[in-house]
């Protein structure tokens, strides 16, 4: 082929609707997610778990309590009303889902989050960088 190869991974049209029903979940995240139809493009990073534990211990921070205040859950599980495209740029990260399933992601792996409850874990030895696009969505009504 003479031009670029292009593969569609996910497509949204209009304001996306998350197929999961509205739930009573706590979300006390320290950053703002986009309203329905709006987007955020960015990069997030996460240090290895052992580094986070060491830093928390050095500073006298109870990591479980910090995560409970930040995410509403001591394990960092959280839910957002967004469709998120995450592409690992460097390092490794594990995405834990609500049912306990974990997905190990490496550079250039892509995952689409569709409003599901999840947490990110870095069990590797280096900081992980992930590019993301978050699209504000509506959750299906009960």
C-alpha cells in the first residue's frame, strides 16, 4: 500500500451512552472529567507500586486511607461517566476490572474503557506513561 494503514479501534457518534445503568458510586477524583459530548486528551503516568508504597511510608501516609479519600475505595477502583481510549506509551500497567480480572498492558497496547469500574496498577520496575482521550458520556437510565 502506498499510503498509511489505518485501523479503527472504536468509534463514537454524537454523545455516547454507556451501556451500564446509573449506579450509586462514590467518585471523589482529584481531577475533572469531561461533560457529555466534551473531550480531554492527555497523558497520565504511574510510578511502580513499590515506589508508591515507599514514598507513602516515608511521608507517614496511610495509602489505603488516601485512596479511600481520592477514589472512594481503598484499592483505587473508580468509575467515570466517560469512554476512555488509553494507549500505553512506555512501561507496563495492569488494569484491574470490577470482577477481579486483570489485563497486563505493554507499550502500544490500547484499551477502551466504557464507563466500567476499574483501577490501574504498576507492578513493573519503571514509571508507566499512558496517552488517553476521555469522551464525556451519559449513563443509561435505570
